[in-house]
């Protein structure tokens, strides 16, 4: 066994898993607060990455100005979607709401094809290109710096949800909407905030992932593959999203390296199947008991 | 920026209206003869739209050009197409609709999947000769696909040309080694087994095989595997852009002096436009001259003039455009040969005419005379990116496989 090789691929997998965790966080924040599974999360990521391309590439802004602008643009898009398309669906069947998010995804794909054409794109280089070594272990610089930037946002989010008034309102709404409403929490505003924060996390992940793997109108499919992470971790668990994101990233990479690239997805779906059998609500998800 | 967006929008809107019209008719011609129809399932939207738009432009422009030359033996040409979004079921539906209403003599298929799916119907109808975007090795099986051909070398033949080039770079007792990197798709896997067999024949060791998802997000683990075997050459297949860029950049960051090569769909100028200086040295196998190459010839000059005339602002035309034009050239040649022989335009006669093509001068589209072998044109040349000049330059002679 080549332990150096194992260490290097593990490190690459864990770093990639950090980005998966960030996307999963986008899913979970929205689901936790609003009980909506947002199938358009990947397309929101894609849209933010295209915004970055427009700002940093087309308008030739500094990438470090373009990055926050693109991320804010993606989060505003999330807020607008919630206010104009999801809120009118309140009280409707969950399937209808899911279908609306699938429709939104389709619209966003059409929109980027219209504006930026269907050509595959690469984002302007903005992350350092010098190889990163941790001890003797090599880590691709884009993955390393992407992980670092993503981690900063993760920490900010965790602190915000734990200590801020907005975070407490969000957690209270997630626990019991009626009680939160009776305590004077503006539940509608919390819903909107959840979409804004969820989309913000996804947007940052979108730019960082696109910086590594390129961008095309089909980029949003990554959002769906991260659905595995969310189900394994538990749809309503932030901790679950983080742990499962890192674990699935590591597993995919190790399976790809030792078994071959064609075994990446089967490996993750095997884990998903096992988790669903043992804990249908995910590793850290809420086990809801429905009494009739 | 916004002016650019508007400009692109207008161009796309123009395309949209073309799609809505569904047909691009030949200019009115003072001819009484029945039109010859080129049909097409064209991916103007969906994952292959980046190429489909140029394929459509190539077929449209060729149709205009051939009609300006008097059509085929006096028959005007009509190009009838539908957008398929690169979905097999929509491609099949488009074929049924077009073949029902317009009786196309020849047809452009947008994918290997479609061309395989439609084979039984094509064979039972026996009226239409088909080629298209696919260079799949399987389609050169004359038993199963008697009315389909490949407008260039098939993917296995492309690997053959690449491997011959690699072998030519080796010195006695010091043959370069190679790694294959391909996508986990039917497209990606197509030439691998034949490629390994050909490499063994040439004495080239395949030191690693890497399979990735088509638009793989992160390939750093795969790059680490390649670092351990330090291949002299990496041959990519089954990609358009990503993750080729990441492999090249990361392997160079590690100090490897590996050379990188790719097949037809991985050898467009898109690689240079998007990767910039990082693309320098990348090599691709290409059966046609690039639009901006220094090569010339009557047909290549006609292509450039027609492209300029139809859209003066478009500038460079990608390989999809060249490929579509060549498809239509072959269709024309086949129809002409069939009509000249006084035969009916059906699948058998056109397939026979195609098989009779030998030492055919393509007027500069391909740099040497070409001969059809097993319903394909097994010819190509290795081109290398000169990033400073922003184009591919030839680094080998034309290689015609037997």
C-alpha cells in the first residue's frame, strides 16, 4: 500500500467534500426553514458562476470584486425566486412546489444559453497556481484554496445561526412554524432569508467548483448529485450536510482512484442505499413520528 | 459587455426564427428538376448546442453554395432540419417527420445513439444515406449499418493516427509510453480497446487508463495517479473542454513534461480560446484543415467565401462547421455519382457510390486525396496549438490509414 498516495487522494477528496458540504448547506438551509426541496440549487450555482464570468471575464473586473458580486447576485436570485414563485405556492402540495423548482431550473438553463450561448466556458484564473504541499502531501491549488474560502463561509454561517437574532429566528421557524409565528417572528421573512442564505452558500460553491471543473449550461447537474449528500446527512441537518459532504467527497475520490472513475457514483449510491435502510431520515436528520 | 450580449442575443434570435421555420429552402432556381433534400436532426439546443449551431450553419451555407453552383446535376438542394436538443427520441421523431414529408436522400444524425436507434428503420426504408456528428467505430460495421458512413476516420482510426504519430517520435529502443484518459460514456469508451491493441502492435506501452465523468468536477486524484506513471503522452477522448484543462495545468504544475493529445471533438479552437496560454502544445487529430489554417484549395476557398458572405461578423468557423460542410460535400459526390450512373437514388445505390470513392480530391478540405474504407475516410493529421498565434499548426503529414 502506497500510503503517500492514499494520503494525497484522501486530502483531495476531503477538500472536494468541503465544497460538496457548502452546496449541501444550501439545500439544507432552505429545506430546514421552508420544507421545500430546491431542485434548482444547481442552476442557482450555475447562474452565479456565469455572473462571475461576466464580471471577471466580460467586464474585466478584479476577480476579488467579481466573486462577492456574483455570490450576492446568486443570493438575490434565490430571494426573488422565493418571493415571486415559491411563496404563492404556500399550502400547495409538496410535489407541486418541487415541480416549480424543476421549472425554475429549466428557465435558468435557457436564460444562460441565451445570454452566454451553450459553449463550454472556463472561468478566469483567480486562485493561486503554486502547488500546495501539506508535509509531503500534494494538493491541487484550486481545490485547496477553494476549500479554504468555502470553510470561511461555513464558519461564518455556523456562528450566525448559533448566535445572531436572524439565526435564532430561522432555527425557531424550523422547529415549529406556528410557535415561531405566535412569538412574533416574521415567518415569511424567515422563509425569504433562508432562500437568500441557501442560495448564497450555493453561489459561492458554484463559482469555486466552476473555477476547477469548468462551466456550461449543464453545470447544474452537480446540484442533483449533491442530493445524495443531503439525504445521507439528513435533509434538515446542517451538521449532517457538513459531515456527509466531506465523507462523500472523500469516498468518491478514493473509489475513483482505486476502483476507477466509473465506480465513483456506484460507491456513493451504495452508501446512500445502506444509510436509507438503516436510518431512512439520514445520519443526523430528524426522525419524525406521525401519529394518526 | 451588454452590447455583446445583445449581439449574441440577436444572433440567437435569428437562429430561433430559423428553427421556427424548420426548413432552410434553397434559393429559387430556374430549374424544373425535383429538389434533392438534405435532412437533419440538428442539436440547436441542449448539451451539444455549442457544436450544433455551427453544424447547422455549415449545412445551411453549403446548401446555399451548391445551389449557387447550379445544384446537383441541375437538381436544386433543400436542407430540411429540426432541432433535437441532442435527445435521441426527438432526433428519431425529427427523422420520421422529415422522411415522411420530404423524402431526404441524405440525412445528418446528431449522435451515435440516434444513428444506432434509427438503423433498423433506415435499413427497412432503404431510401436515405446517413452520416453526421458521430465518428463511432460501431457505425463502420457495414452489416448492421449499411446506409451510414463516417465523415472522417472513426474514433479507433483517430487513435490509430495519434499512435502512429507517437510511434514516429520514438527512437530505437526508446518508444514513448502513453496514458488514455476518457469519459465514462459510450463515446468515451469507443476507441479504447482498439487503441490498446494498436498501441501493442506499435510497441507503445499504455501505462495508465483513467476514466472520468464527462464534465468531471475534480480530477486531482486522477492527476496524482498519472504523476506516478509519468506518461510521455496523454490521449484524451470523450471530452470537449473540461477536464482536459485541469489535467494539463495540474500535471504541468507538478513538473511533468507530458504531451497532451485529443481526438476530433477535443480539438476545436475552443480549447485555445478558453485555456489561453495553458493550451500551448496541446495536439489534436483533425481530418480537415482548420478554417484559419494556411492551407488552401478551391473548395476550402469556396467554404471561406461562403462563410464570410453568410455572416461577415462570425469570423473563425469551428470544426463543427467544417465537419458539416464535408458531410454535405460527400452527400453531393455520392448523389452525383449515383445520378451519373443512371441509377435510382436509394440507400443501396448511394452506399455503392460512396464505396467507389477513391483518391478523391476534396479541394483542400482534406489535404490529400482520400479513399473510402469501410464507410469511413481514415485520414487525419496531427495539429499542435500555438497559443501565441491562437491557432493549430500542423506537426505531421497527412496520415491515411489503409
